[in-house]
C-alpha cells in the first residue's frame, strides 16, 4: 500500500507541476487516490484478459 500511495503522490505532483502546459487538466484534475489507482490496474487486467472487437464494447451493456 505504501508503494501505491507513493506512486499516487508522484503522479499528483507531476500533474500539478505541468498543469499549465495542459489546459484541460487545470479545471478537471482531481488528485489520484490509491483506490482509484487500484481500479485502473484492475481495468488494465480485465482488458488484457477479456478480448472484445471494439473498445466501446467494454463500456456497453449490449450483449455480444
């Protein structure tokens, strides 16, 4: 857990330092939390295991 917290801190610090270069981050960025980071890793694992023909199908409720 400490490693994930440190990664989140580094990501948040980098984003704060480079926010002026990317105007879309200036208004929309919320600090990354360890829980959100774990969700992201879980999604990466899911996407690597479940193969769908189109990216939008991962978010769709339609049946294949």
